C-alpha cells in the first residue's frame, strides 16, 4: 500500500503597500475585523513608486505565487505624482512578465485609500481567489535555460 503525501496548495502572496494610504487601509481592515487571508504578506513601502520592478521579479524568483501593488489613488499621492510613475513602470513590467511566462493574473495594481478598509479586504480576497484558481506558479529560476 502506497501512501500519497498530498498537501493543500497555500499560495504565497506578496503585497507591496504604500505607507500613507494602502497600509493604513490594511490597518483599518484589521481594526474593523474584516477578514483577508493570512497568505498575504504585506511589505510597507514609503510610496508605490519606490517599488522597483526587480522587487517583483525577486518575489517571483523566490517562489511567490502572486504579487499585488497597492498605492494611493491617482491625484491623492502623498508625494504628488509617485503613483503615476508606479502605474507606468508596472505596465511595462507586466508586459515583460508576460514575455517571461508569468501568467497575467498573477500581478495586480490597486489603488486603496486609508479610509477603504473594506476595499482592501475585498481586493485581497479576490486576488487570493484568483491565485487559487491559477494554481502554483512556476518559479522564474525554473524558466532559465539549464545545462543538461
């Protein structure tokens, strides 16, 4: 009799949240007792424009199944135009990730203000459901050409 060791798929989600809006929205969601999965690991950044595309590539390289970038709404950035730079940078990165073979639904950009705890919670729940439906991600290092 062979014992099959199957473990349940638990996605690894990395969320980059700007300090002034999205992180405060996550805090409001927590203090309002709004649930979102513990699979979401939040990294607080000063502004969404401070997220270097290499951070996202590194997250995928280290086994993340999904990466979400949350920032202030356009026009409400604490640093005036930071989220416009982030939006432009992420658009370019998403096309590069598509070229590398990372599925389109594994990355997302969302604008969440400090007063939108409900939106933060629902966004994270939707994103985790999307990653569950996509399944486990192929690590970027597995996509490189390897010598036999």
